C-alpha cells in the first residue's frame, strides 16, 4: 500500500451505534489530521495529531473521539451520532505540524462516506 | 463567516485554452496558500502552493498568482487538458504555530471539454 488509506470507504450507522474509522499512512509522516466535508461546505479541520499527540481540537463534539496509537495510524471513534454528522470524513498526513510547507502540503486519503440514519 | 471564498462553483473551458480559477480571502494573517485538486471518489491531492512573500509560482502548466493588496489568488492552467477536469480547492494558513491548520474554500468544479 502507498500513500494514505482509509477504511471503510462507506459506512451506514444508526444513531445508537458505535463504529470506528481507520486511517493509515505509508509516507513516514509525523502529523495526521481528520477533516469533515459536509454537502456544500468546505473541508473543516477536526483534529490534528503531531507525533501521536493531539495538538488541535477544533471544537468537535465529544461523540467524535480520535485515537493515534502511532505515527502511522489514526482512528476516529464514533458513538451516538446525529443525522447531521453524515458527511465525507477525510484523513490526511504531512511531514510535521510545525507550520510551513512541511505542514501545509498534506496528503489525503480517499475518505469514508458516512451516513447516519 | 468564510475566510476563504471560491465564488464560482463551476467553470467550463475548451481543451487547449486557459483555465483561470479564482480565490478570495479575508484574513490578512494568512501567509501560505495552496491549491488542491480532487477527482471523484478520491481525496484531494496537492497541486501547487505559494508563500505570501511571492506573487507568482509556476510549475509546468500550473501557475498561481497572489495579489495581497486585493487578498486574491488565482490558478492558471495552460493549456487545459480533459484530465484536468476535477474540483479545485483553494486553501490558506496563518502560519506560525498554526500546526498545519488549513482553511479551505468550497471548491470550483472545472470541466475541460475536448
């Protein structure tokens, strides 16, 4: 595998379910990100991890819980979601999260299309 | 309120002609700008970037122009090819300790017709 992979690609879940999204990067990067893209809205940054430590949490509800066990893997644990959480969830990585080109040139996975019923 | 705006949701261009995609921003603290391209069912891919200390950056068929006084940047693709048909996102960052935080526009869908 190369680049950034995400599983599953599609997920349908009920509001009482618990599920997890997985992201893996094969680029040797030290920073990883979760983004959300809702219909007709720009990509919104949710979380930033640098060297497995969370460095940013953009006022995301607690029903979204990220986990970064190592610099190659990132999870987004989902529980008691709402229908308005239906969106495309994108994972990205970059060389680091210190600012500058090494941070801003991010490599994205294909995304998980989440539908909450 | 949106800090990065792409006011044209779509653009159609003939193959071989120039494509010009526009982006406006409101935050004067932004010091790094990027363009990403996205094909259906794929994640965005980095295309080209520019630092605020420059007004132009060129990479092959792609050139990004930055007008800081107007808070405007544009992406020129010349000549346009059918494979360039995709959604193009403009993104910006405030630099410093912003830890990789990018603010994205909503995107412009480019269609290049043969």
